[in-house]
C-alpha cells in the first residue's frame, strides 16, 4: 500500500538555521542590520543593557536592535516573517523588483536570515509598525522553555516538531512607534554566547565595511549607533585611525576604476592617474603562474573560447603599500607601526551591489588564496595580502552564478564561477607584483645603489675618519689597514661577480643548443635500436651500411653543435681578434635553423657597406646574439602572427647592427629596466640575466647595446635593439 507522507521537521531545525548555521554573534547582528538595510532604514541602534562593566551577562541582560525602516504589516508577519525560507524577496528579484524605494538593491533572498536572532538568545520580542498603518504589532518568541536544542519543554522530554512551536502575536495601539513613526524593534533576552568590548569593536568595524569602503558615504544614509546602558559607545562619527585617512597618501599604487570585461578578457583600470588595460592574451600575462593555472582549468572544460570564464564581469579597486624595511622605503611611502596594523586588519573585500559579502576581507581571511600561493609556489609571485587593501565588486544581475552560502560564509564553490573570480584576480595581482611593483623596487634599489656609488659614500666616510683621527696616529694606521682590506675585498667580490656572469652566460647560451643535441641523440638511439633489430632478423649489408651512415651523420651534427658552443667557455675567451659579424650570424643561423623552422619564423639578414668586424672573441658575440635570438623566439611564440619574422641589419658604414622582431614588443614601462639583472618580462619563465650579461660583455669591449624606442627608427614593429660596434675613445682627465 502506498502512503503519502508529509515532511515534518523537528523544532531543533531552528538551532541549525540560527545557532549552528551562523558563525558567531557578530555575524548574527550583521545579518539583522542587513535586514534593516533591506527595509530602507536610515538609522540602526543596538543597545546592550544590564551587562556588567566588562560585558559579562546577567539574568537581566538584554540586547535590543531598533531601526526606522518601513516595518512589517500583519499580513507580512503572518505570511512571510513566520515562514522559514520565504520566497518573497526571491520573487521580487525574478520580477526585476530588485530595488527598494530608496534605490537599495535587496540583499537577502533565502528567507532564513531572520533566524540569526536565535544565535543571540531564546526569548525574543519583536515590535514593528508598518509605514502608513496606525497600529503596531508584537511578536513574542518564548523559546527558553525548550532548552538550547529544543529536545524538551521545561523539564519534560518529548518530541518537539517545528509545527508544535507557537509564537504570541498581538496588534495594539502604538507604544513604541508613536507619532507616525515606523520601524522594527527586536529585544533579545535569555542570551547565549559571551560578549566583550572587542566583539563590539568588530561589529562596528564590520558595519563600516558593510557598504561604504572606498566610496562616498553620503551616497547611502545608513547610520549605526551602539550603546551600553544608555551611553553611546560607537557612532558614525567615531572613525579615528580608519584606513581611508591615508589610502591615497601612503599607497605606492592606487588602482582605481578597475573593470574586468569578461567578453573581451581585458582588465581596464587607472594606475596612479594613468589609464591602462591588460588582456589575458598579452605577453606580460602569459608568463605568470596563475595564467597557466586558469588556462589549464578552462581547457579541461572544453568549449570554443578558451578564455571564456564563468564568473562574469566585475569591478575592482586596490591600494598597494610597501612593507619593506623602513630604510628601503621612500619617505613618502613610509608607514608607522599603527598604520601597518590598520592595513593588516583590512584585506581584500568582496561587495555585491555595494553590500559586503562576509567574511571576505577579515584579517585572517585569504579567500583569493594569495598568501597560500606565496607559501606553496613562490613568495615572489604575489604581493602579500598584508600590503593590499582592496575591494572587488559584483552584482546579482551581472554575476548570477556567484551566490552566497546559506551560512553567510562566503560564496558557493559549486561550478566554476567562484574559482574563475579568484584566478582572474590572482592573475591581475601577480601582474602588478611582477610588473609595476617590481619596477618600483628596482628603481628604489638602483637609486639607492647609485647614490652610494655616485657620492662615493664609503670613500668619503674613510676620508672623514682620517681627518678626525690625524692627531691619533695609532688609530689612523689601523683605519688605513681597514681601508686597504676593504679595497682588497671589493676587488675580490668584483672578480667573483665577473666569473659568475661568465658562467651564467655560458649556461644560458648552452641552453639554446641543448634541445637540438638531445633530439639528435634520441634519433641516433632510435636508429641504433632499429639496427640491432635488423641484425637479429637479417644480414643485409646494404641496409646496415645505410643505418651506420645515418648514425654517423647524426653524431657529426652533435659534434658540430658542441664545437659551435665550445668557444663560449672561459678557455676560449682570452684571445681577441677582428671577427666579422656576418660569420657569427651565419653560425647562429645554422644553430637555430630547426627551431626557426619549427616555429615558422622567417630570418632575414642583410648587410650594407664594408664588412663590419668587432675586435673581441667568438664567446662575446655568440652570447650577445644567442640572448637576442632566444628572446625574439620566445616572444614570437606568444603572438598569432601570420608571418613571424626576425630581421638583422648589418651596417658597415655606421658600424651598427639592428636586431628586430615583429613580436609584441617591449612595454614602455619596462624600457628603463630591461638591462637590469634579474628583471624579466617573462614572469616565472625568465631569469632576467640575458640582456644584462649582453650589455656587460659589450661594455667590457668598449661597445654598446640599446633599445630603439622611437617608432620611426624601428625596422619591425616589435622589439628593436641597436648594437654599436664603434669602439669608444677612452678619455683621461
């Protein structure tokens, strides 16, 4: 026999919806404040009465939350307030009635936020008066008699179902909301949990980040006051030490008006007053660790557009601070201990329709997984969240798949929307770390080092001490010994740097040919395997001879490759001679022949005027051009160009060589840094040594290399370098 059964929840469901589902008392109060916001309240007052001085509760303790919103009618109370999971707000949103009379976007839609009151206490009275009505309504929850888990009534254990619970409802003449006022007042007694001044501070701080962070508070009139026994503890004028006071003054980078457009895969933003844009297809992005991660995720999903994310477009604002040791930070960006603590207590917030999604932005919350990636992958990939204050803005309409968890603990992680939002912001912040912020650091470091060098700071210090100690010959002699030891140590370290640069150059150059060598060895092994197999089954001399000749040819190619790079080693660097540039380029054309063919890159070498030679060694010229070839090939791999090209123009008249490609080119922001050590636009794939070593080697031979910056001087639209092989005259004073 088939029966039709009703679902009948136990009353303890209320403890799950309120007490257990809501993280803590602060979150519960924020939920009640958000209900007041949806009710178009302009003022919310929270009162703590009959607590001891240290906020220890007593039997008489009471928490009251009162607002001046539009209140509730009897019909709303009976049909919606008392019905868990009411769909009323959700229906309004589906009918595009998302905004209140004051233009606020309705926040809640699950209909269970009201049960946050049960996180705070079990005996509750709600008094409310709807706008335009002459009566007020009183709802009384006398749930203390059921115990904390609704398993007994008073002292009698019994099964208590949700529909066994009843509340008192009364309609009366106004006693609370008199003189045409309206709103809702909630009194909570028989309190749960513990209270402290710190919890009140957190509530107040959370309120001030609820809707107004980085925006004009006059846009929304919404005031919170917190009182204790009639004395105001916090109100909206109490903003001492708030981060907004020095966001613009002390931040190294102000990233404002940020917008990610999902359709084009582009970040648009303003960086310190300059409008910028960054595409997911840009070369600066392709070398970043998070880029590869999100591309892997998108590829696994399939689809025609490999850059199509699921989160939707969003806006963002970031303020970046410098937390380096004080001696390394320019004066205008220096932060005192108090300012650093304020920044650490405000991380990256998420806002939906200008209302904060909790708990994102809390001091211990790493919802974008930035610090996690710093620890797991590399600290150099990202800025620390301690030095970032920001907000990401989404909307219900524009980001429908980014939904809150029922427990108000962030976004649902089902599907792809949340992970895509995280990864896109990781990409952007990683770019800021590897691009603008790194340039800022390099500039500071370079300026500091140059100041020491240009001002001869150490030498001047020695001179000062010598002058001060001239009347103390014994001490002066010791100082001179120290000065001599310093000079010897300096020479020793300079020599070590020289050797390190040489070894680094050899390593980078050998890497260019190693792939081909490995490929030839692999093919030789395959041929040998085939030969062994043939010997096993036949004795054909003609076929055997053919295989042996093939192996001989492959080994010869490997030998030639090794011969080409032999001149890179230190033993070959001693003897300088006049070397035709064309000969070196022909040798490199042979080395890169297979790579250029594989990547479909056309190489064009032209020569004009007399033969251009450089008095140096093969090693210097090989390392120079190998670095230029490697960089050009890498960047040409990042563009969808129908005809990829490298052009080299040798001018015997001007004694210059121009090396150019039609790749993405070099960002103007990078111009001042590309010859600095360890600075690379390739992200994690780059070492940042190639161009630095090339310039160092040329300068030691009185030659020079520079970037062609003027568009009219370029021979291709990508990166263009000019190498000057005219020896510079050494002048003596």
